[in-house]
C-alpha cells in the first residue's frame, strides 16, 4: 500500500486468538476457580470431550500451562495441577512479591492525581472484602482479596506486567482458597489491605513496599505450615 508520499505502508494481518491459547485460558480459569484442586490429575480425553477440541491443540494448550508452572508433567503418569508443597508455595510467592512490589512502586511514583485514583480503586476492593467479611461470606472475601492484587497490577497499565501476573493470579486463587477463612482472619486481611491502600494514597513508598513484603511473608508462613502438616499426616514417620 502506497501513501501520498509514495512510501510503502505495511500492515500486519489481524491475528485471532489461537485454539491452544483459548484452551490454556479456559483451563487456567478452571484451575483458578478450584474446579481442579492442587495435585489433581488432568485427563486429556475428558478435557477434549468437554472443550470440544482435538488432542493436538489441547496438548499444546496444556503445554503452555506446564511452561507457566500451573501444571506439572510426571513421566508415565500424566499432567497434574501444581501441588502446594512448601517449595512450590515459596516459589509462587517469590514471583508474586516481585511483580506486585514492582507494580506498587510504579503506582506510588505516579503523579498525585493518578496515585489518588489508584488508591480509590483499591479501597473499593477493600470495601467489597469488608462487606463479605461482615456477611460471613468466606468465598467473597477470598475473591475480593484476589481482585485487590489483580487490580494493583492492572492499574499500572503495563500489558507485560499484567500478562506475567496472570499466572500468579491463578496460583493466588489456589493459595488463598487453601488458606480457608474465619471471621478473625478475614478482619486481619481487611486491615492489611486497607494499610496497603492507605500507604499508596499517602505516597509512602517505603511503607508500601514493607507492607507488601510482610503481607506475602505472612501468607507463605501460613501456607507452608499447612503444607508441612498435610505432608506429616500422609507420612506419620516424618519427623518434626
């Protein structure tokens, strides 16, 4: 195509999302919802039937999730949803912490008007968490918790950060739902998220970073403790 000045303009073809990509998205969402719990085996024949696809694109889609770390391939056994072993939990939160500290740093360094708007949005997520806590809706609390962290990254308007965080958000759902819920624990969650939003509003970069690090460390400590208890229950001969 030639422009008025004679220069050649090259337009890239429109690209639709591939079938393997759509499959990866659907299975990732199912894992995030808890349809496939940690350690569950995925059966290709059943997945292909449910999704109405052939084995080729299904395997490619599942391979993407294996590369992301949501699935684990065990030789001669098949594909399994990542299990919440102490090692996996620590690694999940290592990645989450890096991404969310980066996102928070971007937001807290933005101009005051944008920073205030971001704090408003995050406080909206905290309000949803508060309402669910008062209603005794543990599922709602967990979903509001996840929404807060997804929003934290999305507010940066960085497509790359958002894309990288997509897998961490799915893992976060697995972990947060595994933590369970009590009224007292939910009230602590609300206070932690309120403090993060407030530090952002105040433009206190050091406190904001400190709060996110502590928030992640607390979750890791609790999840690792749960995982170690579960492993000990499976193997009574395990010491410690």
